[in-house]
C-alpha cells in the first residue's frame, strides 16, 4: 500500500459531519486507511493500525523544541506561568514519553485503581440521586447534559482533587476552553489558542493558590497528597504538579460527560436496546462498553514518529504526525462484527475508547463506575425518558460530545 490522496480532512471540520462522522470514516477506512492529507500528517483509520501505533515505542510525543506540525506555536508570555527552565511549556504526562511519563503517572495511579475507585461508589450514587431529584422537579423539556451528564463527573473529580464547592462554576468556562485547546492548532478558529494560553495561566494560578492552602492545611484529597510528594523530595516539580492537576481536572470534566451524553442519545435512538437495558439492568456494564465503542467520547488522538517507522505498510518519516481516529477504529468491521449496530448485549470488544499501551486511560475505572451508576439510576427513575428535540453537538474534534440533549422525563 502506498500513501494516497487527501481523504478530505476538511470533512472533520464540517458542521454537517458532526452529527454522524461514521460514513466518512468508513470511506476513509476502505479507500485510504493510512492517508496523507498534508505533508507530515497521516490519518489512520483502521483498528489494527491505530492499536499498533499506540503500542509502538517508535511513536510518542514530540519534544517541544522540535518542529511540530500539531503545535507549531512557540510559548507566549502568558504561557510562562507554566514553562520549564528552558522556556518550553510544561506538558502533562499525557504528552510525555518515558521516563518522565512513567514517573509522573506512577505518582497518581494509586488513586485511580479499581479498589480505590470502588470506595467512591456510595458518594457517586448520592450525587446522582441528588441530580435526578433536581431533574424530577422540572417540568417540560430538560437538558440532560446540563442536569446530569456534566455536573456528575465535575462533582466527582472536584471532590477527588479537593476543589472547594464555591469555586466549581469558574471551572465550567476554564475547562471548556482547555478541552477545545486539545484539538490540533490547524483545526482551531482564530483566537482560540490565545484564549487557551490565557486560561492555562489563570488555571495554573488558581491551582497554585489552592496548593498553598492545602500545604498549610492538608486534607484527604489528591491535591494535598501531591503537595506532600512535592515537598518531600525532588520527584515532582511545582510545574509538574500544576500540569498533573490540570490534566486530571480536564480529563474528569470533559470526557465522562460525553460518555453519559452520547450513550443516552444512542439508547434513545434505539428503542429495542433501551427496552433491553431497562428490562435487564444487569446488562449495564456491557452497555457502557458498547457506548464507549459505538460513539467514542475521545474520537482522535495523536502521535509523532520519534524515528522512521511504518503504519499499515506506509512509510512514516521521523517527525511526522499520526492522527489516530479512534472513533473509526471502533467501527472497523475487521475488529467488530456489525459495527454500526448498537448492541447492549455485545460481548467485550477490543475497543480503543480508552486508548492502549502506556497512555491507557488512567481514569477508566472511575469513568466506568460513574457511567454505570448514572445509567442505572436514570433508566430506573424515568421509565418514560425520551428525546424532546434534536440534540446539538459541540465543535470539538478530539472530544466528541453534545452541547445539549433535550429530553422529556415523563
Ligand atoms: C488518557 C479516554 C475519563 C484521566 C486517556 C486516553 C484516552 C482516554 C483515549 C489516551 C490518550 C492517548 O493515548 O493519547 C477517556 C474516556 C473517558 C476518560 C473516553 C471517559 C469516558 C477519564 C477520567 C480521568 C481520566 C475520569 C481522571 C480523572 C486520564 C489520564 C490520561 C488519560 C490521566 C493520561 C494517561 C497517560 O498519559 O498515561 N483517556 N478518559 N480519563 N485519561 Fe482518560
């Protein structure tokens, strides 16, 4: 196979594509599974190829001082809130290679193991009940994103990190801006990058202030624990602490919301599946995996070739970027039978919704638990739940999710 013509990358940015990108992905998978729409960029759409790149140590994240197609902008003044001693922006461990990635991931991984997360279940159930109580008091149309899908993960991650209740509203604007900033620079409207840089600075300042408070008066939360790690040795710099907190907050704010939103929409559009899950609530774990696969909250991720390599027979020169279309890989018929059908009874698949390899999602046990509790409670509480109007999609490319999901509860 050779590198082929542009697969129409602009389709990714087309609002018409947002509601249903899957026919386009299918065309790309069939016609140009490893396409080169512009010099130095490859778009990878097959499951086997995406999984292989995620596991291949020849692919990773480019060093900030190397020319980088995905992040060409140099750090600006505002970004100096978060730069290292060489003036490079400090990246969270999501964007780092070993050994820094390994060191930083290890520091927080204990807090996200399955047993640690299971201890949060009663609190997540309580938060869910409170939100559903709030929804039940409303009459007419209710926006499921605003009333459940967004506030639940926000409350959980904020409590875990130790963000005071009173400060949470401020996070809505910050985290939307930072989440949009995950998209590659070439996909962002003018001004977004400047906005992002300002937000990162404000966010860093906020966490810095909160860290000082926790230093003086530690709590049971993760920020207090990280402050202690920082203070007790040279294993975590202050900038790394800030970048880790920002990563966890964004990951906790902007992904699980899309699992709950996209999953609910998929169910409401497939009445037979909705009925099956309602009749057999014990299917919920299978259903959550299916929602992750069927309409993946993280649609894309990126890697840089750290050395010359190949993907699916196509030569990839060192320094090139690979855009891995997770949303397409999860609909690849070579990996999953009848991939365009939602099937809440489906046996486990090898979906890539949480990535694979060394960057496999650290929050997967937490996201699964929150989704399981939310879906079980939502369906039990509102047996007549149905779509009230067509939902609206957000503009984000990497994080695929709904801006609104209007439903009727009764
Ligand atoms: C990494 C998806 C929820 C924390 C990732 C990656 C994916 C992903 C695809 C890998 C990205 C890559 O390899 O480039 C999701 C989805 C979620 C979710 C679909 C919800 C449904 C969460 C939550 C947290 C979290 C709730 C934590 C609070 C992280 C972290 C990483 C990560 C820290 C970086 C891991 C590393 O670089 O080693 N996530 N995530 N995620 N996720 Fe999640």
